[in-house]
C-alpha cells in the first residue's frame, strides 16, 4: 500500500486490476518505498504494455486463461461435438485453361490487394542464427526470402497495372511485416541496408507483436521472470496476433478508403508461394470467397494442418484448419478407426494448410471490429502429474492466424484452393539433422529441399511451356535424398503468370541436366536456345533481348558440404552443397533497345 505513492494514477489503476484479478503475489516481495523504486516503475511499464497489446487488456487475458486452463484440466476436447468430414474446394491443375484464366483474374485483382507477411517466429526448428527472411532462398542468385517476396509483389503490381484499360495505374501494393522482439531490429536492418529491395519505404510497414504473460497455475496466476522478480515472464502468443495488430494499427481502414479489396497473409520461408498467388486470388474473386485458404495435397500425418469440414451436433458446419497433432485423434474418436491415413491418391483426403490466407477486406474489417481483432486461443500446459494440479513450467495462451474463420457465421463464404504441391509449397523449417530423419516419402522442409524445389518448379513450368528440360538426377545432401533438376531461376519481373512464360520460350529450346540458367530481366525471350552449361542473362527493363543458339561450357557444379563443417557459412552448411562456378557465359544488356544474342 505504501508503494502507491510511487505510482501514477494509471499505474494505480493497473495495480488495482491486478489485485482484483488474484495477482497479489506479484507484489508480495516489494520492499518499502525507497528500495528498488526504479525497478518498480519498470515493472509497471511492462504491465502497461501487456495490458494495451491484448484485446480487452489483462483482465480479459486472465479470464480467458482461467477458462482455457479449466477446460484443459477437465480434458475438454476443443472438437467435442464436432464430426470431421472431407471438405470440398477448388482443386487447380497448373497450366490448364482454367488455371490460366484464374491467373489473369488474379493479376487484375492484385492491385487491390495488401500483403501481410508473418515473420515474428524465431524458427527454432531450423536452428538458423539469423532471421529466416535473410536466408538465401536459392544459391544461383543468392537472393534472400525477403528480397524474393518484395520483388514478387512489385512484379505483380506492375503486371496488374499493365492490365488496367486506361493504362493509368499508380497502384502501390502495401506490404506489412509482422515482427517480434526476436526479429524486429534485424528485419529493419535488412530492409534499410538494401534500400527496401526496390520497394518504396512508405509501402512497407512493420508491426511488432508483443509477447504475452506466462501463467504459473490453473488459477492463471501470472508468473514472474525467474531471473528478475520485477519482471513478468513472457512468451510468444503465436501468429494469430497478426489480426489484432492489423485491427489496432488502423491500416485496414486506410486500405479500405484506398479502395483495396483483399488481404493476403503468408509465411516467412516459402519461395514457391508467388507462383500460386495469382490463380488463388483469381479463385477468391471469381468465387466471391471471404476466406480462401491455400492448400496442397498432404501426406497423412505430415506435420502440417489439415483443412477439414467440421459439423457440430447442432448442425452448424465450418471449414477450418485442424492442426496435424489433433487431426488423427479427432478422426479416431469419430469413427475413422485408422485415423489420418492416405487414400487411393496416395495422399490424406484432408488437404494440407500452407497458411496462406486470402481474406476479403470488407467482411474481415466488420468481423474484427466485433472482436477487436481477437481470435480463438488455446493453451497447452505441461502438467507435473496426472492430478493436473500444477505445471512443470509456466504456460501461456496462444493463437494461430488460420483460426480466424472459427469466429465467422455459418453464412460466411469460406473456401479453399488446392494447388500442385511442387508449384506452391516448399518451406524451410527443419534443420539438417531432423530433416534427415524424416520418413522416406515425406517432405524434408529443409534448406536443401526448399532450394531444390525452386529448381524443380521452374523446370516443370518451362517443360509445360514446351521447353525440353532434362530429367533430374538423384543426389544426397546432408542425409536427404533429393531430385536435382537443372538450376533454372528467373527474376520475378520475368513473369508473374504462366501465359507470360509461354510467350517467352518455345519448344525449340532445350536445357541439359547439368545446366544453370539465370534470367535477370523483364523482356528476355528464349528462342531455339540449346543450353549445356551455365548461361546468365542480365537485361534492364528497356532492353528486349532474344536469346538463340547453342551455349556449351563447363558450367557450375554442385559441391557437397557437410552441415557439421563449421568452417563453412551457416546458410551454405544447412543446405549441404555450394555452387562451384567453373565456367559460364554471362551476357549484359544495360542500354534500351532490341537485341538478338546468338551464340
Ligand atoms: N510466426 C509469427 O509471426 N509469430 C509467432 O509468434 C509465431 C510464428 P512456423 P507453425 O506451413 O506447414 C504453421 O513456426 O506455426 C510466423 C501452421 O500453424 O513456421 O508450426 C513465423 O515467422 C500449420 O497449420 O509454423 O505451423 C512463420 O512465418 C502449417 O500450415 C509463420 O508464422 C505450417 O505452418 C509460421 O510459423 C506449415
């Protein structure tokens, strides 16, 4: 009580709230005024931050905590009363007529979209020291994930504007990056030291998520930091925070008044994603989906959530992601004796959620204004014993961005789009050691497989467009057996959609397995090119270059490296190879004009 004299009126209010909410233990050790006064002020600064960053403040957090902890103790299953069944959605096949039409529809809409990248995660599973956005997505260009994403958004912006009838379009697609204490500063440094990778700094906005208070028992008593008893122990709340932050930042209103219509959410290390975005945005706009989740065929028990139709006893239904560790028990408990198993297609009938969501802005805003951006949470306490009376370590509430549709009414237009996996999904999440233990046939989700997937996707796209691309060979890097396709990469502006690829290559082109092809430029056309070696083409936007003839040289070789060899940079070690550049042909076009390169 005597310490009240140290506090401002706002701090006194917070103290009262904490006392009323059963948190007296936080102050039990406080000495008389005159001792630790600055640390007491610091404590209240942190309390104020925790209070404002959670919808409804600490009162709501504690009461939600008590409810969820009581449910967990009672063994309540969040899916009690729900029966799962196989959902139906749009299933697309890359390159067919429908896909091409949807891509065009998507590109048209892109100038009315905002992109939101959730990048607050530390990536413990990958074990990479830096932020994942700074990791090269592939080695031929060395471009990091953030550069690749930004260039892809800018390419989409340009492509979308080109389609506008009057030719007058100054759209600037906004990019929001959700960061956390762990990733904020390095993300900003990465952007600033690279001039925002060509995007206007005003187009990019960073929103930092705050951690939430840890809870030490079933009464939701807030835990103090074991190393500092004037500090509340905190842990991440999960990627679901993105909805709260977008709501509280006021950005949604700004976007609405700027005429935007779509918000696209995506994760930090999936380089393939932008190959799938135009068609899936096309699905959203043609089907009028308020919520569209991107999905890929998923192997049973694969570590990715499954999109599932859930029907409640009261008849209501929802199509929602069920996390992989919950799907199998849910199925077993509801009549599917074998749980989550592959069907005759060789995949689980529940498509895999890749956590790429496309939301229609208007209904999204309406919904968030009802909940202040809060979305359903869960808690995962680790109990000391079966009495469930106490925890091994403190716990906290968590939330996931894909749980947003759980709040929506039955009439909401919720759908999903299944894409070819080779086209849409190859995240980098697992370290080499864990990846090498993944059962055969299941994806590694490592830096090795993520990079190989880019080459494979580009090769398959060129093949579909008629180019004769050699078959891959099989090789093993860091204990992972992968297909090694020709290393083909292109800058995002070369093409955003398949129709553009078809207009830039032809069936008289061929590329051998040991080849590397790097295209940096917008107007590069491959005509009757025969490549056996390495060719790098750099052309500025005003140069129109036709490449033809036979290019043969010693090329670039993949050299094996061991992830345990600490003399090698981490970003190289974790993929298990580096590129040895023996010989290449590099051609540069820096002036405007039409050029024909014949080898
Ligand atoms: N992230 C944040 O921005 N903040 C956080 O507090 C936590 C994460 P993970 P996860 O793609 O296969 C998801 O850790 O959560 C960002 C889906 O839930 O890589 O284990 C983080 O930076 C799951 O359904 O993945 O699993 C990253 O960009 C499935 O789709 C993103 O959130 C799975 O991804 C995802 O974080 C998958």
